[in-house]
C-alpha cells in the first residue's frame, strides 16, 4: 500500500494521484488537498496541522514537556523538604 508523500497516511487502493516531477521523482498524493498544499502552496508537512509528520512532532514535544515538568516537580519537592530539615 502506498503512502501519501505529503500527509504520510496510507492511500486507499484505486484512489489518489501519482505525480512525476520533471527530475523523475515519483510522488503519491492521497487527495487534491495534499497535492495543492505541496505543489501550489509549497507547505512543509511538519508545519501543516493535518499531516502525520506534524502530529508525530507535536506528540514528541508534549512528551518532552512532560519529562521537563516531572523533573521540575521533583526539584520542587526536594526544595520543600529542605526547610523541614533546617528545624532539626
Ligand atoms: Zn495526503
């Protein structure tokens, strides 16, 4: 099964469009939406909200933020415990 060169999702057999550039590179499109976004508007898949590349990138960013928040939370708890140690 072919995948769309722009959005990255699988193309249903007997649908979509095969586009061949002048330089010979073969490009598959699942829909006219993807074709126009790539060829006419020169959009980057990573920056276009409905593509797989964007969603993967976003999930990675959220995971990184959660890891960073957990690290900060851990530091915060340690700092809270320190004043109790000062009393003793
Ligand atoms: Zn597509």
